[in-house]
């Protein structure tokens, strides 16, 4: 059974649990496999590790004053006696467990540490990549993974009348498929992949010795498409555009102008 690899969003959510040793064997294996192929998630994990080390090494330790310690201790000892007199159980505060890497500091240290973590979290939230950047980075990760695992396509064919029917029943849309061999971009196959937890079509083309993946998925209802967007990520070039109610994203290590040429050819063939 074909199983989708872990996405960046899922891996990022599980990184703290991975550091704390809270994941099961399967989840740990899936996260570690994703980290091995994703430099973006590797960098995020390194930031978490650095933060943990900084908290251990730099945070100040404050001991609670004796009178405060006495009052808290007296209150704790008094609660069971109050419950015995009234016959009613005392309400316990919601349980909360700190991560295993959290040092055993006094309560006075909690405020500056919490503030530092809040600032770090807010900084990551607002300074992080945009939705478009994350999507393009995910296509690059999928393309690189397909090359490393030698899984460029599920159906190998240069015949568009073989590749297009292969997608029937596997997707809830029909991707446009064109063999552009006469223009220097022969079709070599197609496969299924995932972007943002959604199944998409991928057409594989060849340009000299370079493979080009073209990801295709429908434009969401009520959302305007992208006319043209060119980016570079992790040594690959990416061109994204929308046409005919479909989103397209071409990824390869060929030059950007060659991807733009492929975009123009697909636009023309789809409009014909």
C-alpha cells in the first residue's frame, strides 16, 4: 500500500516531543526519516536544541524567600485537613508536566523563562515563511525525495494517452497531460504525491539529463490563482502559475528560464 511521507507541518509539530523522547517507535522513525531529507526542518530542530541549551546554561536561579516557602507549605498541609472536615474533596489544579529538558528551577525563574519562550514562539510565528514559501519548499522536498528514493513516477510512459488515464479514479480532478518532446521536454511518466495534506498529480519531464517535476492541483474555490512566481530553494528552481482552474508548480535544477519556457509550453498546450 502506497503511504505518503511525513509533511513539514507534521514534523515541526512533533519535534519537541522527539527531543523529549515522548514519541513512539513509528513516529520517531517517520520524523527522523523526514529530517534526513529536509534541511528546513533540520534547521528548526537545531534552533530548539540551541534554545534548550541556552535555558540550561544562562537562566538565573532564584530561591523562594523562607516566609513564602512556609506559607505555601502550610497551605498544602492544610488542604487535606479541610477536606476531611467538610467531607468534600479539594479541587486539584490541572496537571501540567514540563519537558524533560526543563531544569529544576524555583518559581521565580519561571517568569523570565516563560517570557523568553513566548518571545521565541511569537518570533517564529511572525518571522516564519509565508504560505507560498512553505508550499514551494514542500514541492522542493517532494522532488528531492523522489530523486533520492528513485521514485520519479508510478507510471512510466511518454504517451500522454497512457499517463492521463492512469490518474483516473486516483484523484478528484483530471490533470492536463501533454507530451512536449517535440519542444525539448519529453514526458517520462507521472505519479501521485501530497502537498499540504492534499493528494496532487505530478508529471515528470526530462530536459537533457535533468528531471523536472510539475505538480498539478485545482485552484480552491473563491481563491484567485497565481499568474507567475519564480523562486529558488535548496539548490532547485521553482516556477508556479495557475491556468484553466489548475495550479502548476515546476521544480528542477535546470535554469529558471527553461522552467519558464516549460510553463509557456504547458499554458499553450492547455489552451489549445
